[in-house]
């Protein structure tokens, strides 16, 4: 009897195992077939939409924005297909996918489709309204004393003028875009929230993070930690800034206003130290410097430069971005360069995105042929963008003397620290405002904005001002629930900086590194960061690349302590 019982058990076990294997094979084949059909529809549209968005950004023409909008609606239709989502859900809930790559594709596709499982007309309405808002931002020009100013011209006034009235007029002129887009933007927020709630989320902010593989509680914890780490150091620096600017503008410290801080949002460090980095780039070909540098670190980008649009002109988007048109190597950068340090940093930043896109493994499935996460490509861009104020890099790339390098070294490092702490506090404003805005878009957003600006940036709100200054920030409309990734990118950039210095270059002093002419850097980044694409969860990739999960300790080590 015991032998018969054992035989029955073995037979049943074998049957269950065989059925399990059969089910697994069936589901894996079902997923393979699904992906094949999905790619056949989306890949051509993805490329078309990328080109259309590019054309719209460089022309500003309504017909180009319309084409971009129409193509995005076609993409919406694919991801909102309820029958397709039902198939994905069945496959996911079967727990029968054992192949690692297929399992990862399933995770990403499922989240993409889940985020679109609402009425297509709602998705299209969001796309349409967002495109209209984008057009308004793109065509807006601040008007000061009857003269229209580009963003570059406006920033130049804010940086160089010492006339408080002129500064105030320029700052207020820019803020007028807020009233132009405010109503549409609040409507857009509510439309996005409606979609999120229909899918079972509390609001769009929560949905965006979760579908992008981020835990909202974990992100909030990181921001709280950074607030605690940076508050005291920033307060000291802010006092130093105020003392400096009270003299510069011949006003009392208590009378300093947001327009005195040398840019539209106090998101970049004002000129505090006696250093003029612009002179090292005056008359220089920034595109050529970028090309030479990236070739020297083993990641040639001449092909990207060839396909890019780098010069300022009327109607063109005034910002800067990098886009991966087709995941097959057509990578482009849009800039509006001037021969100065800021645009040098921007070029290094955007081409950091560019080389990440370029060196993704083309053998990787299309769905996974993108950065591990949005903020990991930001990290690479920031890692390189920081170099424009690095004295070692400036010497290597522009040929300044040892004496000149020694003369500017201390102030360069102080400037970078100030850059980081100023940006860190600004990112707190953006993250917390956006989170609160989606939690309750009917609250007094004007008050919320200035409450946060006062708390985190320690700026004084203009008296009796009740205007939608928050709406003058383009990211809230066009790149929703994204801004926190910039600060996460800064953390990773510092983590990479120390790892590359100590483990790749076998050096001990981060401050002494230019990172130029070291092709081993490119090899490391391509092999450990770029090529895996999205085959790995972002924190797993960071751990494999640096030996640790993402941590704030290297950022604090680099910038918080003096």
C-alpha cells in the first residue's frame, strides 16, 4: 500500500509539474505574440511622434503641434485598448512567466497599459489641452517697456542689472505667462486626477510615481531627509547671499525680493563669488568643445550634434532638451546656446542624456530599450553638466594656465556647492507644490506656492501679490510629476562621481578630477549603466553599478559639509 501511495503521489506531482510547465510555456508564448503585435503597431508611431514633436519644438508652428497631438492620440488608442490590457492582466495574474527578460517586459507594459485604461476620449482631451498649453508657453515672450524679450534676454537682465525697478519689471513680465495658462493648467490637473481615480489611485501624482516604479512614501522620506540635511547649510549660504546682495542693490537685507536673486525662480545659484566663468567660454564653439570632450571619454557624440538644433531663433522652443527619436540611434538635442558657462553646462548636460540614449543596447527588446528610470538619465546629464564649473575640466578643455586654475579653484568649488544647495531647496518647492496641487487642486494655489517658497527657499513674498506665479513654471504643465527626479538624479550623480573617482580612475580626491580624456569612464558607464537599459529595476542597476542602492550620503559628503 505504501508503495502504491508513493507511486500515486509521484504521478500526481509529475502531472502537476507538467501542467505547470505547459501553462508556463503557453503563457510565455502568449506574451511573446502580444509583444510582437504591440511592437508592430507602436514602433512606427513612436518614431513619427518623436519627429513631429521635434518639428513642433523647432518651428513653433500650429500645424506641427497639431501633427504631434494627432500622433500622440493614436498612441493613446493603443495603450487604452481594453482587450489588449485584459490579455496582459491574464498573463500577469497567471504568475507563469519565468523568463527574466519577458517578465521585465510584462511589468513595464502592464504599467503603461494600466495608466491608459480609461475612456480614450479622456486621454485625447488631456493630450489636446496639454498641446494647447505647450503652444502658449512656446510662443510667449515677456514684454518689458514695450520690447519683447526672449528667455535668454530676460535672464541676462536679471543677472546683470543692479536697478531694482528694472529687475522687478523683468521678473513681473515673465510671470504674466501664469495668467495666460493658469485656468487651462488647473483644468488639466483635474482631468489627470479624474483619470487616476478611475484607475484606483488617489490622484495623478500618486499614480505617476507608482506606475513609474517609485514608492511615494520612499520619495517623501528622501526629500524629508534632504530637507533636514540641507536646511542649516542653506540658511548660512542664504544669509551670505543676502548680505552680498544688500550691498549690490543698495537696499536693506529685509527689502530683498525674489527679483534680486538673478533668475526667474531662484532655482540656480546667483553670482556670489568673485569668479567669471563666462570668460573661459567667450568666443568658443560650445558644440566643438562638447564633441571633443565626449570623444575623449570614449563616447563620441558627433552624430548627435549633426542631427541637433543648437542656435536660438524666433518661434523655436526657448528651453533645452534631448530626445531619442526612435530607440535606434536617432538622438537629437535642442538648445539655444550662447558662448557662456551656463550654456556650456547645458550642452554637457543634454549630451549626457544623448550618450545614454545612444549607447543603449540595440539588442534589448524595444520596450526595455530606454534608461533604467527617468532620473538615472538625469543623473548622467548632471554628472557631466557639473563639469562646466570644474577648474580641472576648464583647464583641460580650454587651456587656462596652472596659475589661473589655482586662482579660481576655491571659488569654483564654492560655486558648485552653492549651485547644489540652491537647487536642492528649489526642488523641495516643486516636489511639495506638485504633490499638494494634485491632492487638492481647488485650494489657494497662489498662497501654497509662496508658503513653500518662503519655507524652503527663504525668499520673501511680494506684498499683496495674489497671482498664479506657480503657473509660470512650464514643467507643471508639460512634464507632470517629474521634477523630483532631478534631485534624485543629483544624488546618483554624486554617488557615481565618488565611485568613478575611487574605483574606475583609482584616485582619492574627487576635487582633483576633470574626468576628461579618460575613455575608461565611457566604458564603465556604457557597460554598467547604459547597456542594461530598463532590463533592471533602477535601484538594482544602481547597486550593480556602484555596489550600493541609491543613497544621499555621497551628495551630503560632496555638498552639505564644507
